[in-house]
C-alpha cells in the first residue's frame, strides 16, 4: 500500500488557485467601495452646484451645462458601480468553482488516508492473529493447556 498521497502537489495548486480567486474577489469588493464613494462625491458636487437665479443668460446657460456635466459624471460613476458589481459576481463564481475543485482533491486525500488506516488496521490484526495462532501451536507442541482449551475439554482442576 502506497502511504504517500500522490496528488498532494495538485492539492497545493488548487489551494493556491482558491487563494488567488479569493484575493481577486476582495480586490473587486474594494473597487465597488471606491466606485460607491465616487458616486457619493459626485452627487454632493451636483447638489452643491445650484443653478444661478440671477445673472446674464450666458452665465445661466454655463451653469446649466455644468450641472449637466456633473449629472453625466454621476451617471458614469453609477455605471462604474454596476460594472464592479458584475465583476464581483463573476469573481465569486470563480471562487466557488476553485473551492469545489479544491474540495474534490481534499476528499480524495481523505479517502486515501482512510484507505491507508484501514490497511494498517488489517495488517495489525493479521499480525495479532498470526501471533495468537503461533503461540497456541507452540503451547500445543509443548503439551501446555491454555485456559480456553481446558474449558473446551471439560476438565476443571
């Protein structure tokens, strides 16, 4: 019985892949937080840029164009959040897949360990059985009765 689990390098590689996928997921979540902060800042800029109530027509048009530009910035930031959330879902799926592949190899390792343990127990039991048979044969050859053989013969001393 081969005691060494030959897929140990594969298991290490699968764990590394899972760790890499986990790191990418954390990075994606950080990008979501950054995009959400950008949306918040741009909304505050938009709210702070009120349209002028007085002034020339050019000043009013310029202020409205600036507000439209700020609104477009808010929309762009919201789009960044949506894109980052989609990327997070994809990376979560990749992490789940990597975890499943790692777990499959871990289950093989557990099965191998159980097989090795069962083999060791069978070997130990066979050795104990051999010792018992050998001791009984030696005692029979010497003419020594064991307590169990005395009970079978019906002789009580």
